[in-house]
C-alpha cells in the first residue's frame, strides 16, 4: 500500500453541502491501494444508538462459525484518518465522478482507486443507494 498523504489535500468539497473533501495534487494510478479506513470498532447495538452515522462503515466479522455485523466509527478525528473525508456520490452527475472503491480484507476496510485519477480531482466513492435513505 502506497502512502499518498503527500499527494492529496483536504479542502472544501466540490459537492454542495458535503463539507470537506479530498483532492489529488498529482495523478494517481488505477487500482492503487490508498489506505485503511480507521476508526473505533463498534457493535450493531452501539451503532443503533448513534445520532450521527455519517462516518461509519459496515463490515462483517467472523465469530466462531458465523459472521456478525460490526461498524467502524470514524466520527472522532483522533481515532480516524483522512479517508473519512472522501465523499459519496448521490446524484447521477456525481456518480460519473466515482474513482474510489472500498473493500474488506481480514476484517478491515481499505480504499483503492478504480481508475487513473488526474491531478486536481476530488476522490469520490459510492456509498450505495441505501446510504441516502
């Protein structure tokens, strides 16, 4: 996994009302692993009590012979990292801008580029339609 923190900048997102976003300072290659989504691992029970779930990511964790849902809560800046600022695409226009995908590996969530990304582009992910309900 490449450390790209020197290749990105956090600034106001190009997506209206999205707050901060991540922009590239230089070109990034396709299928580049850019980092692990960090935060506090919480149970579904704790997740259901949260008033703000904007910075949570669902993952499955094997316990015994079955899998249970857990969540990574990146709300606290001290427990998370810069990946929390990658915004999700909601509109048809924004979905054309998607250039990041998430994947689970060994009970952790990682992000990677889906295509070559030009310098100056905002990193955008697809959270899925259910996120916006």
